[in-house]
């Protein structure tokens, strides 16, 4: 498969390594100060650029009739307009806040646990996420997806960073060292606590998931998620 890499930072490089290992070809690479190869030659684009560049990169690929797998977080205010643009351009689009297969199973576990916990008002939920110091957005896109899974129950009004209101689902974001990504959901009562936690050991899981998603999306039109790729919807 011929792949375009939009964003050639830490994730772009990890994705390149996995893609080559799986027998794919990188036909286009774009970074802030790099443009190499031909975007139009790609069967699929994988965007892991910075939040401010994501929307334009996605549109440019869709204009070139190249479907896009997007892992950049922190641009979701534009999600509706991008999916509309995808339909208009008859292109393909798949966004995931986290491409790791383990995290996508963790999302399912989080939703199930949220349903079980919702009637138990003695437990207050909160989220904690820890990432490396280079990460530009907070909270992480993964934490927002986890929060949305819990908000579906109607037990909390909204998520908010470091809130002490019972009606809010509080998210605490920690930035330290080179941590690839750790997410913990806590349910705390006066007498005990339940925790579920996912800890990434490296970027390899994200990169592999993004390449698997790209293999799945190539040749398709429409808007998809990792639930479609993993067949767990
Ligand atoms: N969904 C997931 O599974 C997942 C997993 C890990 C990370 N992420 C997200 O993926 C994104 C990238 O993470 P990262 O760790 O790889 O960050 P990174 O190392 O900072 O890489 C981002 C790259 O984008 C480049 N860039 C800047 N402007 C660009 C443009 N107009 N077009 C193309 N590239 C451009 C940057 O170049 P310069 O450095 O020269 O500015 C940088 O090399 C972040 O939003 C992060 O939160 C998602």
C-alpha cells in the first residue's frame, strides 16, 4: 500500500517504521519544513501533525481524493465540519483519539463500568491522564473519549479540568518526562475506590493501530472509527 505521512514527528517516524515492516511504501512525507514525494500517489494518508495543522492537512488530502486516518488530537472543535467535507469530497476519514488496540478495548470496558456505576451515587468518578512534556493539548484526546463514555450515562453534567463540583466529571492532566500515555478512571466512595487503568509502554501500539486502520480505510469512502476497524461497535 502507498502511504502519505502528514506530520513526521515522533509518531510519524514510529508509523513509518511499522508501515515499512508491514511491506508498505511511503510515497509522501510532510512536516513543518519538509515536503517530499507526491501526495496524489498515496492510497491513504496518515495524519499525526500538530493540532493547528491538522484541519488543513486533512482537507488537502481529501481534495486529492486520498482518504485520511487522523491521530492528531486537540482539533475536535472542527470534527463536524471535517466529516461534512469528507462526504462532500466523497473521501474517507477515520479519527481516533487513541489507535492502540488495548485502549480501544479499555474504552469499551470504561463504558460498561460507567453503566454499572451510574446508579451508585455514593461513588464519584474522576479521570487522571499522564503524558510526556512535549504534548501540546490537555486533557488528552483519549481522556476526552473516556469522559464522553462516562457522560453518556447522564450521571454528570460535563467534564472539566480539575473541578471539585460533584456534577462535573473532573479530569486531572499531568505532564512529566517522556511518558507515552497513562489513563486511569477512578470511582471513589467514602469507604473504597475502584480504578481501571491503561498504560502504554511505548508509541509502538499507537503506530501499529494507525497502520492497521490505514490498511482498513484504503479504498473506502465515508466516516469511520476504530470500533469499525476492530469490529467492536
Ligand atoms: N491517536 C493516537 O493514538 C495518538 C498517539 C500519540 C500521539 N497522538 C497525537 O498525535 C499528534 C502528534 O504527536 P507527536 O508525538 O508525533 O508530535 P510531534 O513529535 O510534535 O510531531 C508533530 C509533527 O508535526 C509537524 N508539523 C508542524 N506543522 C505541520 C504541517 N503544517 N504539516 C505537517 N506536519 C506539521 C511538526 O513539525 P515541527 O516539529 O517542525 O513543528 C512535528 O514534526 C499529537 O496531536 C498527539 O497528541 C495521537
